[in-house]
C-alpha cells in the first residue's frame, strides 16, 4: 500500500494538529482549541478509510457454514 496515497491530509492541517496536541498535553489548550483538535484528529483518523473500505471483503454473519 502506498502511504502517500492513503495519507492525504494537508500539511498545514497536520502542523496545526501537532501544535494543538502539544498544547493539550501541556494543559494549555483553550476550549475552542480542544474542539478544533477533536475535529482535526477525527479527520486524521478517518483520512483514507473510505478508500480502504471499498477494498474490504465483508462476509455475512448470518449464513451458517458447515463441512457436511
């Protein structure tokens, strides 16, 4: 898998995410910064997942399979 293809978050957003994370770790983040951090973190986590979901094979759970 090509990591550059999966990670498409803009560099300025990654830098902002890093900055806000550091502030949160130091307990210096304001309320709005914490909300922004939450939104950027969710975007970071979900980045590339749509592409990965389309390649997943899902097996139905309701079908019972037997060897006989």
